[in-house]
């Protein structure tokens, strides 16, 4: 017989503003919907294990995010990076589910500091697709408000870069070079109109964001779970083409980054109602990739209708890495949006876990298969599980880590440790 939790409602009920039965291990509402049920830590436990959540190294100025994505209006680009706020000491409690033994990626697949990638399938092996909630507590950092705001600002800048440059640290320059699906084109155009909005047309642009987001959900089988509250649930089938899953998630992430962090009350309400679908799509994408891309006999078929047709084996491997790394990075960004929003809103959230991704600078921006292969064979690619990246502090320089890896380090490890690492390397 289920017991009752001793304190607050679970995160799903709290986010939906619904009464929670507080049963353990899952409340009745989450059990009925087949959702993960996570409770905030009790006050007594939080008090007994409290520790500083915002290090002195991170106290200071961070990019402002409350006033909307990227810029208040077009023409304020010069002031975007100048708008700063002083971080406060608000503590955010992130609960880490105890799932270490079942989901931790094996250490044998973590490349040693001096070892290049010698296995042809180093990024496709089944073991590399495991989700881990294991964390090195000596370097771990419960994330503070200032760090989260900085992370949101980084994500916002990445979405803007996709519009202005055609790529960003999780959408590769080649990913949509051969095939840009309609849902991506619509999201891209909507994001561009949002970035260049004016005070006179802001309401119209936000309405377009809402309408296009709802259309995307309907087209992919999502249904209104609670009509009055505008909460959506994923009702789509699992068997969706891998590339289609990636593209629909990219499109939804555009609408979510706008809705959750614009500051408009209506937009935030709509985006909150879409969070469950985004998390579901991210989970389906990653598990589909784990199944499809680890099958070495048929892996190349997933490039058909996606990236350009490869003309050599090296080019095929490069394209497969682009697809798999794009999925990994997209998953990490997608599953972080809801927890970051929830933590900023209610001061705690569940950690979504970590996966393996490539940290080494140069690979993501390689202009050809030849250059990418040279980078892989010439030096360690730092293909590591998120929570294992603390080893980079001893074995790599900040300049060796690409922009995506740097953002993940900032959200995962102790700020003082990061500052010492950068100071030791000349402040890079």
C-alpha cells in the first residue's frame, strides 16, 4: 500500500497547480499518466544537508534574462550584453535520483587524456547511449540562481546564432544543409520574427509563437490532457523517423525558450503546458537513437533523407558523428529547460541526468570529413559522460574545450574549481 510523502506536492502536480495525493513512490495523478513522480526534499533533510549553493566565485554580474530573449526590441543589440544584474544568494535545491548503478556509463569507454579516438564506432557503441545520474560529489555544485540565469542567457544567444549564422553549438552547420523540414523552417522564421520584434508588434509575434507551437503538437499526435489548464500530453507513436524526431524537438525548443523566459504571462502559461511533451519527445529521441545508431549493420540508412549523401567511408562516419552528436547535445539542452525553469520558479528541481558527448574543440566546427578525421586521430576527443568531465580540470586547458562543453562544465561543477582551472591556464 502506498505511503504518503511527508512534505510538498510532487513537481508535476506543483507545476500544474493540482492537488497532489502525495503517495509514495508515485502519487496517483502521476501514476495514472505514466509520468515520473519526483518530490522535493523535506525541510528537515534540506536543513540537515544544507551547503552553499552559490560560490563566491560566481557572485557578481550575469547576463540579464528577465526582459526577454536576446533583446527587448530590434536595434538594442549593443545593449544586450551590457544589461547586467547582481546575483543574489537565493538557494536552489536540485534533487539527484539515486540511479547510479543501473545507468552509469562504463569507465572503460571514457577516453584517457592522451588517447585519440581509434575505434571507428567510438561514438556509436551501445554503452555510450546510457543515461547516468552519478555525480562526483567532490566537484559537484548545487546550481545557484546566478549560474542558471547565465545558462539561460547562453542558450538564448545560441538560438539567436542559429538565425544569424545558420548553426550553433547543438545544431550543426551540416545538419539541415540537405533537408530542412517544414517544422524547422516555420520555427526558424518565427524565431527570426521574435528576435526582430518591436513594441508595436510584440503581441502579434507572441500569438504566432503560441499558434505555431500548438500546431506542432497537434501535427505530432499530442493531445490536450487538461483543456482548462492547457496541459498537453504526448499521444504520438514511438515509431517516428529518427531525423523527424530531432527536427520536431528543435522546433518545439524554439517555442519553449521564447515562452518560458520571455516574461509574458500568457506565453509562460502556454509553454508550461508544453513541458511534458518536450520532455517526452527528448526521451523518445534519445532512446530511438540508442537503438538505431548502435546497430552497425544498418546505421548508414539513417543518413538517407537527412544529411548529404556521403561519397567516402570517412564522410559517412563524419555524417554519423554529426547526427549522433547533434542528438546528444539536443537532448542535454532540451531536458535542461524544464528543470532550470522549475528551479528558478520554485527553488528546486530534479536533475535529468547526463550522457556522453564530445568536449574537444575543433571537431564540431570541422569543415570537412578529412579535417574531422584528422582531429579524431591526432588527439583525445574528450568524449566523456557529463558527470565524468571533472577530469578535464587536470588533463585539459580551457582552450581545448569547445563552447558546448564549457557550458556543460559551468552547469555541472563547482564554480571555484572552474575559476582555479581557468586562472591556472592564464584566464582562458
